């Protein structure tokens, strides 16, 4: 049994996440976690909210709430929507909790002890009208690289270039809109990443399993000259820099959100450990066996999922922190980076409320419609574009016509001719040999694509498995055979019911709620549907004659032209 640690990029605490956020990290991580659990592996899937930084402060100010109170409410909303979406985190933590605070301060101390943190005086934008320094997202302006007029002070949303607030052209305060700004001197701590380039380059070169998208971004950062990075900010909301008698001159400053956010993976694992340990006090064993190679993590496979904008911080920044500490931390083995999912050619945007958000999606249709579509159209090799027309076409053709129709017609026909019990009679023959010969390599390919984190290809193979079941039913035509050879019809129906059982096990990682419905129409479903293994002929004997079954409601309703028109009007779309 392998041990697999899975993390997905931490969603910002402010705002409900849109489909682009889901498809670029949390959903594929969940699909992979479910797949590996089904194969019997020990899986720990960790995520959590990124609570700190200017987005939270700005969002709280916009609704007139205290930032901690705002974050509490947003965390509850995000947790609820994730549950509704079927995201099976083992733990969903928060960077504002004690474990991440303590670990961040600890790692900063270790980096300083090893000569990798340096105090520097820098110039920073100060808003005279607001009476405060304006770090990062408190400043917006024109990007000096691409000319985007609403670039943030830390990163341009358009070209993804990492920025410094003083780089912006025509900068203005994100709080008040004031342009009455001046540059003043302030002290900050810098992580001396430039000293770690040889070690980082050697480590990155050894990661042969990384997708090209990830390795190219990482090497580009190194090739362009890795710069030292400021890890503190003039903010109140965040992890205090001054602690335990250290950094006393930095009271009133906090660590930069991009320094503490990845440490939140470890912090959330420690939260999980404390929550599940007997008595709630065991912090030295459970979480460390996943994160410390001297405590057993050397045999852990660590897989990260994230959008391409987060790749630099996970291939350079976070590894530099862990390596630079000089402690035996577990480093990532595989990073699955995703391109953008756009909305009619433009970007999904939380700030501009452009596109479809989790709550809206679930208000329209159950989660499995979205899970299947997004997995089948994962933006892996290039950016992808969501349109209502393509969404409806995928749902109608794949989910309604192929899978849903198969389950509906074989169950209803069997019940009408044999009653709601699995019929007896008939025997395995050439048609079944042909079906098994087609399914065996397809299931193997599906498993291989899932293992390789190639989700579009995996979903295509799953659909092909469903289609093979439909082709089998069409070929043997039990509704025709029943007139002249009832035993042959009975065997065909029994095979069809066994195919439903097989489809449930194969489909669970992608459409878990529907898979459970299919399974429970025939047999009680265990907590985890195990991955099908062994001889296919044996698999088709699982649903035995005489077993009572029940016909589930229609699994997937078709999307109509009227619904497409309604949703285009509601959410916008290209004419």
C-alpha cells in the first residue's frame, strides 16, 4: 500500500470560487485522491483557505466587517460549497490558525540562522490620504510589461508577471482610489533565494515526472535570474514577524502571504493530526510522518495540484523555504499545473464577477454535471474555454445519452420482463468475449491515464467504456431476443446489470454521487468503492441471479435550448 500526500492550491478566503478555480486545482486533486483511495492506497488530501494578505482586508473593508469575522464567515461558506461539490478533503484547514503561525515563525527563524534572511531598507508606496503604506494588492495600476490597466501590486492578472508595487504605472490606492502617493523608506526581511539557485536547479532537473508546463515555468524563473524575495509586509492581518523575542523591530509587520500560504499545507496537516489524535494533544507523530523524512515521510509520494500562476511559488519559493531551513522536510514529487479555463474567451474573475461560481453552478445543476464536464475538459495542454453550448452538448451526449440511457433502459426493460430481480438463465458466449476483449485494455488505459494525471484522456476512456456497454446491449438486443430466446435475453440483462455495477466503481472518482446511486440500485455501497481488479469474466458475476434491485431516478436530465438561452442571459456570453 502506497502512501500518497495530495495538496491543492489554497483558495483565497475572499469570495466564492469560480469554475476556473475548481478545475485548476481542487477538483483534479479530488479525482486523483478518490482514485488512489479506490486502489487501496493510504491517501491524505489536504487543503485550506489562504486567510492572510490584502485580498481579505480589502474584501472585509468593502462589507464593513472586521477581517477575522469576515474570514470566519467565508470559511464556513467555502467549506459548505466544497462538501456540496463532493470534494473529499481529509482536512480543510486555515492559514490563520495556530499551527501555520508557529510553523511559519519557526521556518523563518531557521532560514535566518542559516544566513538566508536579510534585512533591507526599501522604497515602498505610501498613501498620504490613507495614512499608510500600500503593499501588494492595495495598489493597482498599469502593468509595465503588458499594459494591462488594472494590474495588482504583486502580480499582473493578465500576463501573470510577478510585480513590485513601485513597478506600476499610474499607480493608485485600491482602498480610496487616491493617486496622492509617495515613495518612502521602510525595512523588510528578504529571503535570499538567489543563494539557493544551484541547489534549486539541481533539484528541479531531477524532477522528470513534472509536466512541461511546470518545468518550463520553473526553469524560466531560474534562467531569468532568481531574485531575492521580500517576505514581510506592513499589514496588521497576518502572521506576526515579531515573536519569542526575535525581530522586535518588526512589531506591526506580518509575513508576506506567499511565504506563509504554502506552509499552510503543513499547518493544515498538523490541524488534522491534532483533531484526530487521541485526546487532541498528539502533535508529534501523525502529521510528521507525512512531512518529515526523519519521521517516516521518505516513503510518501507528494503530489501538488495548482493553476499555472501558482507554479513559481511551489517550484521555487516553497522549496527554497524548506531546503533553506536545513531540516528534513518532504519536498514535492509531482506538480500538476493547469492552464486557464476561460469564459467565452475571457477570464473568469472573482473581482469582476465574470463567469460561473460554485454556488451558482450548484443552484443550476447537481455537482456531478460540473465534475464530469470540467474533468473531461481540463485545461492541461493549453487554455480551454467554457461556453454554455459546449457544456450542454457534453452533458447531453456523454452523461444523458451514453451513461444515463444505458442504466435507464436496461433496468426498466429487465424489470418489465423479469421483475425487479436479477434474472436467471443463459450463458457466457462470443458476444461477451468480444465485450471483455474491448473493455480490458480500455480499463487499463483509464487507470494508466489517471495515474499519470492526464484527466482529459482518462475521462475519454471512461466514456468509451460506457459506450462499449451500450454497443453490447444494441448487439445482443435482449428486447428482441426475449421473444424467441428468453434465456439469452435474461443473460443479456444480467450482463447489463453487472455493467452498471462495473461502471459505478470506475466512475466514482469523477462522478461520485451518481456512482453511488448506480451501485446502491444493486448493492449497498461501501464508503470507498474499490477499484475493479482481476478477471473481467469474474467481475461480471458480481450481480447474481435472484438479487433484488431498484430503479433509480433518471441520472442526468438533458439540457434544453431554452436553458442555454436563459443561462447565457443570466451569466453573460458572447453573441
